[in-house]
C-alpha cells in the first residue's frame, strides 16, 4: 500500500509539471501581475499538502487598483452591442471546451475532487457561457401603455457597472462562468476574488477569456490569502466604483458582506448555505431514490451548497432505504486522490473542514446516533480523506441535523407523515434546495408548494443547469443565477418618458 501511494504521488508530480494553463500571477487590465508587495502564498493539493504553485498575496491597494481598472473599462464595454458581447462569450465558451481536460487537471490538483467530477464541472460551467452568449441578445426593455395620449413610456435595461465576484472553492470554475458569463452579457465589468484554496482554476479560466478577446480590464482577478482576505473584501464591497457584490459561500460570510454593501446601498447577489432535506415517501421507487441519494449527497465529497443534509425517510420504507443506501455506499464510493481513475470521493478541502465534519459526527455519536458505515478519517490515505458515512438514530435536536455538514456524511431520520416531513424540512433558516421522492402527483405538487426552499426537485437528486433560475430564500441568499434572470440581476431598469409627441 505504501509503495502504491508513493507511485500515485510521483505520478501527480509529473502531472503538475505538465499542466497547461497553470498561471502563478494575478490578472489586471489584461496583464499578468504580481502583488505590489511582491508577497506570495502557496496553493496546496489537499490530497497530500504538496505545493502546486505560489500566487500573489494581494492586499487592499492591489484590489483598489483592479476596481479602478474595471471602472475605466466599463465606460467602453457598456457601449458594445449585445451582438458583440455574445460573440466574445461564444469564443470564450469554445476555448473552454477545447481546453476542458487541461482546466480539469488544475481543478483536481487544487480542490481534490476526482478528475471525472472536475471534467463534469467544466461541462456544467461551460453551459453557462454558452447560455449567456445566447441570452446577451435577449435582455430587452418594454414599451408601456401610456395613460396620456401625447406621451410614451419606455423601459430599458442598462448594465449596473463594476461587479465584485467572490467565488468559493468547491466549484471554482462553474461559479465563475455562472456569474461572469451573466454580467458580461449584461454589459458589466468585474473583479474576481477566487477562494484562497482554489485560485488556479480561476486564473486558467480568465487566461482563456483573454484569448477570446475579452477587452483589457473587463475581467480582473485578484488573488489573496486568508491573511488579506478581509481587507480585500472590504474594498470589493465598499469602494464607490462597485455597483454589485456577487458572492457564493457561507451564510456567515454572506451576512458580513451584505452589511458592508449596505453602507453604499449596493446591489447584492448572494448564494449562501443550505440545509437540504431529501424526503422519501412510501410510493417512491426506492432503487431510484437511492441512486439519486448518492448523487445528491456524495458529489464533491458532500461539499456542495445544494448537497443533502438530512434524509427524511417514511417509516414504511425506512429500513429498505437505509439497507439499500448502505450497500450502495459500500459498492460505489471509492476514496482516494482525485487523479486516480477509479476514485469517486476525494479529500475534504482543508483541515478546518475535516475538523468540522469530525466534530459533528462525534457529537452525534456521543448523544446516541449510530454509524452504519464510515465515521472517521482514513489516515492510511492522508489527513483529509473522510470516509463516506451513513448515520442513523439521529434526533432533530442534534447539531448535525440542523448544521450544514459540508462533508460525505448522510444523516437518516424516520418520519411518519407528510405533514411531519414538511414541518421538519422547513425548520431551518436555510432555504436553498429540497428533494422529494414520490409517485403521487398530488403529493408532488403539495410538497413543491409547501416546502420553504427556492428550488425543489421531484424524483431527482441533481437540479442545477444553465436554463433554470438557481437560488434560495430565507438565509440561503438573494437573487437568482442562471436563466435569463441571472443576466437581469446585473441590470437596472431605466424609465424614459417621451412627451410632447403631438407638438
């Protein structure tokens, strides 16, 4: 086993040396730049903590410069036609398609997710560039019926300005294309601050955007470590040139950014944490439900905002579901470094995440929860490889039931009725996604209506795509991404009154 691990690590080192699109500088005004201080910070592979590359550790002064550049570029970019913006987005899409494998290698190296999942994310992320390339030409205004015979009312949509794009580590490519594709289509410019754990994927994506002839200054990337993240974030929220803050991440950080944005009455687009229920009723196809439970829970090792947090299973099918789920986890989940072809579950992103997941599981077990499979870190593989885990005998008062786990831990609870399912599911401040499995049409519609979540999937564990409007309610966020609504988030409505038409 030790010799096998050595071989895997040696193979990975060779891969990183050959990775194309691997950039180690930030991108401002069309140039690859260092931090003004020349400071750097390392980007680590979470599978083995080896350094992949070092990137600039930028501070508030660097962020301010990037914002000023974006503000200047906005004056010309806003004047481009929708047709031209569409063409540029289409070129960016084409280049990302052509370089999908190269970006995927970088993503797996810095995020730890299996290479197959990285490739799937590139496909998903590219779908937004393709979608917004088309949507750019459909951001239309209105002519309103006038109450006056000699006047006409016009409403048109205009780009709001410079957007701060703050992206998470769990989907480092798709969260950029989903946001930046939309704002470019609307005619805005941006400054991107990628997560400190995964800046290399962002730099690769923006490298291809530059090759697609996105004008200098329209897309800028500021890289920064945790040490400077607060000061850089302050600039990206409070600078007068910033018109909107688009953030995907934790609810806690989202609230802080929202508070900073309020100082300047700035637009916010927040996609925050969730506490997704996965509800299975007696009429459900159990095999089908388990197949989708695997997707909804263990994709990216459970590190997804729409990932399931609570499995609410009707008592009539509870044991059948749990037994089938356990067998499927044992058969299908293969833990290991993401570069290995057979691996389905990689490491957690960092030590803090390992500590959080471990603490939630251990506390639940100490209060009576039962671990059927997994429940600990596989130390033979490394310090961050948390085993795919299935837990039963969980109670609603346990922390693991109402705290977003963000790890490969499935928590099962037995319900007795539809009303109990709705009550338990809604008993959370989160309201992002929910999953319901039933063959009863009336029940499906009732659940869709009564569940307090921005997105409800019936008989499916994957609901994300470019076409629907993605987003939550309550403390899971503000605004929508994807769909035409995603581009409209970055526009203002201007009302023009045309009067004196009879003169």
